């Protein structure tokens, strides 16, 4: 369970999208799901930001050590 949302272990993910486009929503969601200690509100704000392509690209290209801080400041 993450932030009140159940995430099924071993759930099938469609990796074909992330392989063909590293800046797709699926790639961003995979990274977002890997972050720890983010609130539901921060998670939902990040999801809203990802509706715009420019945020998808920025988030994926951001250094790993900055992604968590970016989400925490939303």
C-alpha cells in the first residue's frame, strides 16, 4: 500500500510504451511510484503536472536525486 492506495505486487506493466518513448506518462508514473514518503496530495499534484508533455520530459530528465524533492515541493 502506498499513501492509502493499494499497489498490487507483480502487477503487469506495459513496458512497450516506455521502451519506445522514455518521456511517456507510463515512464513518469513508474518513477513516481518508486519514490518513498510522498503524500497522496503530492502524488496527485505530480499526476496532474504529467498531463502536460513539458513536465513529463522535465521530470524524466531531472537528476534522480532531485525528483523526490521536486515532488515534495508540489
